């Protein structure tokens, strides 16, 4: 490009195109180079993205200031991924670029004229991995995957029952690739939930993998990015954003717990990370492995139509048996007011502890109580900025909104009727369940594990979670009480019993994946019990034992359950048998938001043709108000073959969205709040 005078530079801002800049005399630029350019009153780093537009007024074109030194240019594969994600999510190209760029301050540290990149792979003397005795079934899975290495793009689903040794299968593949000097990306839904996984990796390989997620410090992320680009880092384990790291020689991607809803990015650029991982593997021409004991319906759909290959592990490792599922029909239980644990579950817990084993008790509700109310007048304490109730956390004596973070001190007097000593907690949270267990089993050693222990992923919170897990492993805890943090990724040798306080939670509401998600969560929870020699049992407290989710769990009919879910979705033409998109607009004035959304829906209806989508709404979003802003939603439902993204682009992206509104486009929504 030495003869070019102008070049297109993409900036990490909410723009859909690059901007033209003049190239200083003598500066040799290539597509993908990081450059610093004047933009408004600031100077920003961006990426040389394209040739100039060709329609340039020389008087208005500003000049590139500097090129990043010692930073490899963004390669073509990463640029293709960014462009694909922008198309997939209908997000501005510059907004997607921000996910894949080094931080502005990191680029400032290496500013200067571009010379030969000096990022050379360091000599990597990794410890010798320990050997692992695989079962015949595991070895067959390893053999199938080994044949795919170096053979281009492929997608495999490692579908194994809980405790079947799925992790050891892909550890074996990682070992092979490390010995060849290749790089591997392992994706986990939430790093904070995977402390035991990291310990297993270090024990197997003799070193800890590098970690990438939003709570890692800027300095550590800057260092990790450089080492990934140089090829020094061989294995990195990360959450969604790790997909945009600049790997030098990526050879394999693993998406563990591929069904997990945490892979859906809900803010900023909205995307399903599992799907983006498949696209990155295709662009890089490498194999990708999706791993789950309860695969998502979308993945099952792709297996059915031969897009993915299923590799099955049907048996638990070391011949361990699957746990026995016991329903407890709460309609027949006569519990005292303020009590939540049935007599059957209490007896089972007593027997488990008497046998020297451990138990888990699950409730997917943080805090002490989900609601505080006045029993004098019925006043409920809600968040002043959101359409939600304040949750009581007794540990730090605070009322907390889990949506916007608002906190308050629990009042002693009702603000409505001025009554004193009539304010009571209503309903259970995990803290309250732990309190009740302490009363029922006074000699039991009880601990709580929730997301409140791992808010930052580093520092004190991380050590708290690690301490609890290590105490559980060493047998210092009898009963672990927790939210979905305890449902996946844990292997406790002496865990014999899992109790679920409210198994029906999540089955109500308008979420099309409610049944699938509840089944996956309860199945994963059940799989924690009896993973070694101790026979496992699971007790589900339910008011709907006849529900098809509960029946599938009781009968072990996973495939039949997924078939029923698939038929229900197909009959309704819902994903993956149809297409769905959500358009949400939020603003401070509810009347202005509703008027704008009505105009938007009317404009969409005028674009309808024979096979055009169904426009549902506008209507208030289920969570109508967050952080003081009102939220209204339109749902767009279309057939499988309809070009929904193009239709949405024609409908929305050509319209001017007032600056006072925030527009959110969610193609293939997972969260309907």
C-alpha cells in the first residue's frame, strides 16, 4: 500500500464504517495495522481496515499520527470474525472491533513507527503431564477426535452423562496439541464457577492455564494478549471475550457446558458465544468440540441434520451408578409457617450425615429472603429505580436490587403505615435455608456458596469461594448450600445426596426455553451425587411432580424429553425451527418510549410481504423499568428460511434513533426480561 495516499481506519466506537485518513509521507501501512488518528478533540487507536472510500475532500481528511510498534497487525481471520459478528448481531462494526482490540493504554505503551515485529515465541519448557487411565469408551472418543486434528474445520459434540469423564477426554487432546507447540482455547461459561476445573488442569499438566475474563486485571490481560499473539501461551481458558484473542497458532477450541445460558452476551454487542466459537473455528479451519451432559436443543438440531458429529459417553467413569431421583410432592407436606425443608428431605440428610457422607442443598435464590414486607399494611419494599423487589441479605444486613445494584438498610418502621416490628422477610433465599438446616441439624457443618462469593473473580471473593470448595473436598463441610454455582463442574468424592428446595423455580413465565433450562439445571445438579463409590440420591421438592420436566428426570428420559421439547418448538415455529428477534427501546419518559415503539411497529407492518415476519407488540418488557428507564419490547417471529437479519436492517438501521433512547437488538433472544 506504499503508493496509496489515503486509507480507511476503523475505530472502536459505535460506527458502522471506517473513516478516511491521509498516510504521512514515507509511512508504509498494511491492512490490519494499529494506528493512532485524530478524532474530534481526541486521538484514538484504530485498525487500518480498508482502502479509502474514493470520495475524499482533501481539506477534510486528517492525517494518521503514529503506527503501533511491536504489535502484530490484526490478521485477516480476526477481521473476518469481527465482520461476521457485526452482521450476526446487527451491531456497529466499530463496537465489535472494541472487543478484539488491545486497550488504548496498552497501545500507547508501544507507540512509534512500525518496524519488524519482535514478538517471538519464547522457549516453552512445560512440565511433563501426568498419565491418565482412560476407559475404553473414553479412548474411543479420543481416537475419533485425534483423527480430526489438522484436518480442517469440524464440529463434534462430546455428549456424556455426568461423571463420564468428558474433561479427561479433551485433556488428552490438549496434551497432544501442547506437545506439537499448538495453541488451545477452552471456553467455560463462568470462570468463577470453575475453580475446581482449574485445579484439575494444574494437577494433570503441572502448570496452571492462563485465564481470560473481564475481572482479570488490565495488566494481566495486557500480558496475556501479548503472549497469546507471540504463541508463548499454549492453553488459555476463558469466558466469552476470549474468542477475540489474537492467537498465533490456534489449533483447537473446546466449549465446555455448551448448553449454558451464560454463553449469551446480553449487553453491548449481543451474541451467543457458542455460535461465535463455531464460526471462529470455521474461519481458522480447525476442529471445535462442544461438551455437555445436557446438550442444547440448538446443538441437537445440528446433530440431527448432520452439521455436527455426536461422540457419546454413555457410562460413568469407574462404573459409578447414576443417582436415584426421589420426588417430594409438597402438596402433601404440612410445613410450619416460615419453614421450607420437608420431613423427607430432613430424614434423608440425617441418614446421609450419619453414614459419614456429604450433601448439597440447592435453591437458585441468593440472599436471605427475596422480599421484605409489612404484615400490618402489606407494603412491599421495591427498588426505587427498577420493577423489582429488594432482596434481603442478612449476612451484611442490606437490601439489594440484583438488577441495578441499589442498596439500602433494612428499615425498622414501615414507610406506609409507620408500624414498628411488623416488617418480615417473605420467602426463602439460600441464607435462610442454611439457617433452617442449622436448626434441624445442629451438629452439621454448613457452608454457603453463591455468586456473592465470586463477584470479582480475583482477590478476597475468589479466595472465599476457593476456600469453601477446598473445605468441601477435604470433608470439612457436611452440607453445602448454594445457588447454580454448585450445579456444575464440581466433583466431590463423598457427596451422596442432593436436595432441591424449589425444583419448580424457572418453569413459569413466558420463556420458551424454561423447560429445557430447568431440566438441564436439575440434571446437572443430580449429577453431582454419587460420582465415586458412594451411591447417590436426589430429592426434588416440587408442587408439580406430573410436569414433563419432573417426569423426565424421574425416568431418566433425557432423549425423550428433548424430543418432546423439539416437537413443541417445531409446532410453534420457534427456534431452532423458526427465527425470533427482540427489539427493546428504553428511555426515561414512558410516554415517549411507547409512542416511538408504536411508530416503529407501524413502519415494520408497512414492509410486510407474503412471507414476512409477524410483529408482536410493542408491549412493556417483563422487567419494565431498570435504573430509572422504561423498557418496551417488540418481538419479531419469522420462518426458518426468512432473511430476518436483512429485514431487520432494512427496518431499523435506516431509521434515526433519537439520542435519548437506547436501542437493543437481540437476534435469537435467550433472556426475555
